[in-house]
C-alpha cells in the first residue's frame, strides 16, 4: 500500500472506500491492524521511537484529522482525503460484520454494546477497558471470533496493546479506535455534519470537552514543525 510519510509516520494513501475494501481483503488472510493517527499521535511518535515503530507496523494508518491531510499537502506528499477513525468504524458497522468491543468505562462499554445491538449490529462480545488480565480477554475474543475488534483504550495504550497481542488474535479487522465507544454510547456527541464538513470538528470537541483544550495546542506546533522542515 502506498504511504505518505509525515514525521516518520507512514500514513496510507487511501480514500474511505479503499480503506474499507483493503481492510476486508487483508483480514481474510490474517489480523488487519488499523490505526488512526491524528496530529497529536504523530507528534508523540516523532518523539518516541518505540511508539513510531508500533504505529508503522500496522497494515493501514488512516489520516484522522484535517491537520494530517494539510501536513501531507505541505510536504507535497498529498493524501486523497481525510479518513476519520470514527467514520471508518461507522462504515464497518453498516457492512454486516460481527463486532467485539474492547474499551471505555464499564457502564459506557455496556451502553455502547446495547445501543449497537438495538440498532441491529451483531455484537458478539464486549469488555470495558480497565483490565489487568490480557489472557482472559484474548481467550474471550478467540472464542467469539469477531469480524471486527474495536480496541478503544486511548492512545498510546491501544496501539501498544494491539501490537503486543496481535499474534494471539483471530483473523479480524482490528481497529485502534480511541473514544469511539464513548460516542457510540452517547457519552460524547459527534459534531453536527456542517461542522465536520467545515473541517473544524477539532474546535467543536475542544469546546464541548474543555479538558481537551490543552491538547489542541499540539496542532499549531505540529504544522510549524512540518513547515519548518520536519
Ligand atoms: N480508556 C480505557 N482504558 C484505559 C484508558 C482509557 O478504556 O486504561 C478509554 C477511555 O475510557 C475512553 C478512551 O479510552 O473511552 C479514550 O478516549 P479519548 O477520547 O481520550 O481517545 P482519543 O480518541 O483521543 O485517543
């Protein structure tokens, strides 16, 4: 798969359509690992070699965030479009796959599972994200054999967890999907579609969750680093 390298992180040059198709064909042969780096994740990888290695070991890295698409253009290694992790998961949810949900607080994981089941999604298993015993979780995932495993432990925890455990997972599309379960449970609201289309979802999220505001400062730092010659 062609990639566009941003601060050492190899973002896949794919549209949403191509990402969904590629995930299906990779997972027929093994575990298809998908990560969704945003500027914050790329900046962290740039300062941490182990994390960068974990990210680049994925089968696909989706450009989650308009900042990543802008950086690729500034570097003259353009990406076809933004492929937001949450939207990618939504596409998989509509494709008739079975799902295992791993992550979020216990009540949130439960509510996300229930909401998906009520909307007709085949959720074969779920577990909250505050566990110590990987083996029990991995055994449960192997017993349930989902088509898609959503690992929502936040970054960098979810990328390390998937990289360390993928050899023990059944063939599936395994997505490091951050706060996706919080949104699916209705805990966190996605921005209205006009805000998404205007590419200012990052601003909306920061206003809605002021605790995230500090994290926004990373975006100008990221773009300055790109303009300044990586
Ligand atoms: N989380 C978890 N286990 C942990 C730490 C975090 O399940 O040990 C969950 C947390 O409850 C939240 C998600 O990981 O549901 C992280 O969400 P956030 O929005 O911070 O992720 P991002 O998409 O920004 O990486």
